[in-house]
C-alpha cells in the first residue's frame, strides 16, 4: 500500500492581535477556541484546526497572481446555492466585510469575505462529492 497525504489538518493565519482575532472568529464564524496565549490561538471550525499566529504588521495569507489580483488561499464549501445565500446574508448581518455573490464561469457560485486583518477567504456553493458521499450519505 502506498501512503499518501489524506487531508489538511491545520491552517495557520497571521493576525495582528490574537485576543481580538480569536474573539472575532468565535463570534462571527462560530469557531471553538481550544487554546490561547499571547502569541497564538488554536481554533476548531469548518472541520479543521486553525492557528491564529501573532505576526508582524500588515501580514496576511493573501497573495497576488500574475495579473496583480489579490487572491485568497482558502475556500470554504457550503451545501448548495441556498446555503451560500444564507451564509452571505448572515455574514452581512454580522458586519463581516463580504463581496457580492459571483458567477466565475464554473459550477456553483462564490463570494469572498475578510477577517479583521484582511485575510481574504472564499465561500463556494458546491460541497465536494467525496465529502458528501462520506459524511452526508
């Protein structure tokens, strides 16, 4: 049997203030706080462990593509367009900075949102078929 990478277990995100950021993730995204000190917070949400790491000023997980467009490094999935609309509406009500729902020319729809430090995230309306088969059947 050949061993292979199975899943991403932890994501690390740079933040300027661990206390404020961990509170934001708990209150806005429903994350569960497992640990916090002055340098990091460990959260669980979206079936993953997320470390918020105190970083130097103006750091984010974003990057720029070859066209100079700022890109996100994480896409969250929801189960269908109705769920996407509901999450989008909820994020707006919680005063989270969100973009409009977009058609990017592939299946499903997306929108972006940002945390307090400008980390940019994507939400996609199409739940992966493997996840559906394994956990929603």
